């Protein structure tokens, strides 16, 4: 079991348990953070938009084209924007820091 550090939209930091194979969306949802994830992780809604701490982005697989289109369309795009449903947690992501993006 690892740890993900998530800052919510109010600026509060949450320390979340993370299990290998779960997506970041599932980790956030299981912690009762306000991530709608309307599409259930299909990369078609952007309601799990997050910002990954810049110091952690190199640990992630690159965004796919569909994910890039979705985060660019939110109106809150940053270079560190990702969809939490597209990132599977593994041991290399232990200690990952992220912030929930504003609601679109």
C-alpha cells in the first residue's frame, strides 16, 4: 500500500491510501473527495480533472490524444493537467502529489 497526497478545491491536503492497480480517480472517489467521474473512467467527460505536481509528472506515462483533448476543453487547462481515470497507481507513484482542478 502506498500514499497519494491530494489537495482539494478548498486547499486542504488529504493523505490517501493507494493500492497498485487502482486509478487515481478510484483512489480519490474512495476517499470521498468531490470527483464526479461521470463517465466511470472512460476518458469522455473530464470530471476527474486534476493537476499533478510538476515534480511528479516525469513519473507518469504521457497523456494520450483523447485525454489531451478532454483536459484542454475544460477551461482550466495547465501543462500538468491530467484525467485521474487515466493514471493507474503503481509503486513508482508512491508519494504522488495532486490537486483537484476547478469544476468545469
